């Protein structure tokens, strides 16, 4: 997984798996340090996500919720969008197309 920060959050690209735990946590910690009310994770360039990646998104959602902030997932496509549909993640998150 690779990521880069933008004006309203971060863009994630590549493959998001268990091995990305440390870098994802560091990214989320940095996003939490910014005090905006809503943070967007752009998933348009993310090609693959496994169950561990899905679990990390849930942990991020909980962390933002505890901080009284909104986490928005933007533009999941391909395998990521299919995983969201199968796991009903599209009902657990605010997802923008």
C-alpha cells in the first residue's frame, strides 16, 4: 500500500493487506492530528483489499468516531468495491462514488 496526503485526507493506492498495518496506523494518526470535522480516504487507486485491510478500515472508523469526526471513503472500484458489497461495508461507512 502506498498513500499520499491531500487537502481533505489521503489517497491510498496499490494493495492493502495485513503487512500494511504499521504504515496505515501512522497515516491514520497523522490524519487524526488534523482537526477537520471530516476526513476522506480516496480509494480510487486501490487495486486490492483483504480481510485485514477491511478490519483496519473499521478500526480507523472507530478512532475517528471517538474523536467525533467523520471518515468518508471515496471511489472504491473493482475488487475493492466488490468486497465492500459482499461485506456490507457500504452500509457501515459513508461512501462517495
